[in-house]
C-alpha cells in the first residue's frame, strides 16, 4: 500500500540486501530533507567480504525462506570477490513471491499478493587505507502490487471504506 509522506517507499528496499539500519536522532532535515523531522533512518547495504590476510578471495551466500502465513517464498543469491585494502565487488539477486493474505476474522484478502525481484551490485575501490570509492546500483521490480484500499477488492476496517475503482 502506498501512502502520502516519507515512508511509502520502504517496500522498494530489498530487505535481503541490508547489512544494518542506523537510527540518527534529532531533526535531520538540514542533511536529509524536510521529512526528516524526529529522526533519520540510514539503511546500510551489505558489503563484500574481505580477508584478514593479503590476497584475493571469492565466495557467495544463499538464503531461502518459506512462510505459511502468506504462502510466500523468498530467496537471495549473492557472490563476491575482493582483495584486502584494494577492491571488493558484491553482486546480489533476490526473488520474492507473496500470495494473497489470509487474515483471522476477515478471510482471504483478494489481490494482496504480488511477486518481486531485486538486483544489486556494489563495487568498492580503496583509494587509501582509510578512503574508499563506492559505486552501487540497486533495482526493484514489483509485479501486480495492487493498491487494494482504493479498489472494490479492499476490506473496510473501523473508520475506513473500500474504494470504488476496478483496478489500481
């Protein structure tokens, strides 16, 4: 569901590519824009793996998950190559398939399911031991992600109504 305000695009961040999230307290509007009122969340993506010793290394990781609540499959494959204090490259691909939600007391929520694929690449080049140049690309594709609250397929909750659109 997309809404007005600064939080509507959190679903376009591939959670499987995140290394950590920092909460920066205080007003951050001077650095991060007018919507950063009480705090700013800084999402840090994964970095290539580096060896403690000299020489190049390479490897990869695979992650998979199945959840019965929304009958979903998620997975990620990533690979890296790096050389300590010289360079590092990380490539990742994620795939997600969410079926319609089934909610207690409401039943199946039609058109709430969607599928998604994500791709990312991060290259780090060390200019000095304490300075690195980072180039990053992230891409998210969501298919059939309906805005069901605006359509006739929505379910009303106390204080809300369903929409009148056939599709959105």
